[in-house]
């Protein structure tokens, strides 16, 4: 793992990042954010446009964080920038062409999530000016983890979208890992971010991964509660995010 130079400023910044990472899960799980209905609260802006915007801004943030060293970047730095950019391009494309949203998005949540993702992308791009010294087994694992993550995430997004061929209602999802957990798309999203952490190796990126794990695990647990409330026929052994365990 690559640690920062510990100065007063960096200690304060990393303490904030650690607190944010550790509190993401409890805030989402115990907060009111997910409310009574399914996760995404109703807002005023068209969902596709809002989501595409939300995932586009981090691409700009990544570019801004790296533009000064990009002309002299080495293959490791290029790889880190490419996987993060690819992830967000994929999410923009899914928002535009795959997801079938049931309602408009809220302006405030859209701006908040765009800021969080942009901060994450900026931090990864910034840290990448000091990359790992060479490609090792962890780097190869990072690439595999990234590829498995985006493929699995996309596959389960497609299964969700296919539920809505005839109506924008909610259904019990089937196929893939939906047979074991209600949020396989979240599990594969975590695997994608594990890939980023393995490729970057910076402490800050591991803390971002911790944030993503806390956030998505809490969201998956709340989603499972929602399914149990809405669909009493949901099999009793269905878990939230980790097959057979959680
Ligand atoms: N890195 C992170 O921290 C993070 C955090 C959140 C999300 N994400 C990414 O964003 C992706 C989407 O997240 P999300 O929270 O919006 O996922 P989600 O709530 O599962 O929704 C994804 C899409 O599927 C629809 N859907 C969900 N459950 C359905 C059901 N039972 N029947 C029919 N349609 C259903 C949703 O409909 P509605 O339009 O009705 O909502 C939405 O259009 C995640 O998989 C992940 O890749 C990442």
C-alpha cells in the first residue's frame, strides 16, 4: 500500500476520508434516505439525463486531475486512468441505453452523488502521479477484478432492465446471481472498485473502496427489507449482497 507523507494537512484529510468511509454504511442503513418506496426518490429532472450527467462529471474530474502528467504517463498510469474512465463511460451508456427508470430523479441527490463520484475520480487521478513501481501479481489481479466487476455489473443491470419490457413496475428479479442475492449488481460494482484499489494501491483509494463497500452493503440490506415487505413470496434464503452469508 502507498501511504502519503504524513503532515498535519494530510492527517486531517485522511481522517476526514476515514470518517466518511466508516460512516457511509450506518448513515445509509439507519438514515431516512431510502424511505418507504424503492431506493430512488422521485424528483423533477428526467432520469436518463440526470444519471448521464451524474456519471459524466467524474470523467471531467478525472481528466482535470491528470491532464498535466498524461503526456508523460507510463503504462501503469495509463491503465489506472483508462479503467476509471471506462467505468464511468459504461455507466453513462447504461443510463442512456440500458436502464428503464420508473421516475424522474431529484436535483439535490443528483448533484450530491455527482460530487462524491467526481471527488473519488479526482483523488484516484491525482494519486496516480505516484504509481506503483512495476506491474506485479496484484496489478494483474486488479485488471481481472475490474473486468469481472464491469461485466457482472452490466449483466445484472440488463436482467433488471429486461424485467420492464411491458411495464415500469417492480418484479422479483431472476437469472444470474439474483437467485442468491437481491443486489448482485452492487456486489459486482464493489469488485470493480476493488480493481481500482489493486491497480492504484494508494491508501486514499482503499478508503474510497471502504466507502463504496459500506454504502452499497447498507443499500443492499435496505433493498432486501424492501423486497421482503413488497414480495412476501421472496424465498427465505435470499440474501442481500453476499451469497449464503449477508
Ligand atoms: N459506487 C457506488 O457507491 C454506487 C452507489 C450506487 C449505485 N452505483 C451503481 O449504480 C447502479 C445502479 O444503482 P441503483 O441503486 O440505481 O440500482 P437499483 O435501485 O437496483 O436500480 C437500477 C435500475 O433497475 C430498476 N430496478 C431495480 N429493482 C427493480 C425491480 N425489482 N424490478 C424492476 N426494476 C428494478 C431501477 O428502477 P427505478 O427506476 O424504479 O429505480 C433502476 O432503473 C449500481 O448497480 C452500481 O453499478 C454505485
